């Protein structure tokens, strides 16, 4: 006996029971991505960490591909009403320099009174061209430059707090006084100054995004993977520049 097709009403009732997904095609990938675009509000700030001559090719502590972040950051900046820049700003003979510790070389580690310290080549010495912001960085609307690492006896990766974990830079208070609730972190290097800035921003109560393609890493002994795991464990969101509207 031949079976006839079920009446249209029965078909629609069955489809409804299964849910709209049973008959509706999925959104195209492009539409799904567009729905996730982020538009930074007036309560958001872009933090540009240490995009300086010392951290790009030709500098004293170059990060591979460091200069590649410059055009990405330049394109991002107009999306923000609030922009903050940081500079590594060390004294000559700074305690983070290998040259300040006899018998050591760059990238060794030593124990200082505030904890473990990676030793670096002399870099970003105050007032030198090496410490200057990259010449192609275009941030005409930046309202504040935070200089860090100027205390000779303690390093300072984070834009918020020095490595002794006690001395603050004042950035958290500044941002909160202006009503900033969310920060987007970019710059150099992902696994050191960017990560420390992001983690301290979370600890200070901010929502935090790290824009991955606007950063580059040193990746010293697996430090990049470790940094991302630490950031994600604390609720730092990992995005790309294309995710911003």
C-alpha cells in the first residue's frame, strides 16, 4: 500500500516540536562573527604598553616582530575615547640589568629582595633614543604616559604596580576617577609587561581584554604559554583587533 505524504499542518507541528533549528539553516559564519563585534564605550581605555625603540629590531632588547604591532595599534586607537601609553624608563645600572650583577649574563635569573628577577640587557635607559616611543606610533589622542621601572632597585613590568607588588603607579586610581571600567591591553611584550598589566588590571577590578595581534612575545622558556594560561585563569579575554567594531 502506498503511503501518502503527511498533511502540511502535521509537518509544521512536528517541526515546531523539534525546534526552529530543525528547519532553519545555521547563520553564515560571517554573520555569526559580525554579531560578536565589540564597540568600545566611553568607559573603555586602550593601554599601549612599551612600544619603544628598545623592544623592536635594532633596539637593545628586541622582541621578534615587535614593530609589527605599530600599524595595528594605530588602526585601533581611533576606536577609543581614552588612550594610555606606557614607557619602560630605567636608570643607568638598574637592578634588572645583568650588567648590575657580577658573574651573570642576560636572561639569567637572580633572587632579589622582592623575589625572582630575570636579568636583561641594559635597555630603555632614561632619556636615550632607545627608550623613545617608536617613531611610527601615531596616538594623537593619548591622554597619559605612565613611565615605569624608574626606581633603580626594583623592576616594573606592569603599568599598575611595580615588581615588589606594593608600589603602585597611580594608573588604577586615574582610570577609576575617569569612570573607566574596561581596558584593552596591547604592546610589548605579551608574556611580560602586557601580561603583568592585564593581570593587575583584573586584580584592580577592571574588565580586561588583550588584543593578541597587537602584541608580540619574548617567549623565554615557555613564558608565552604560561602567561596566556595565567591571564585566562583570571578572566582576561583574548581577542583579535578584527573583533572590534
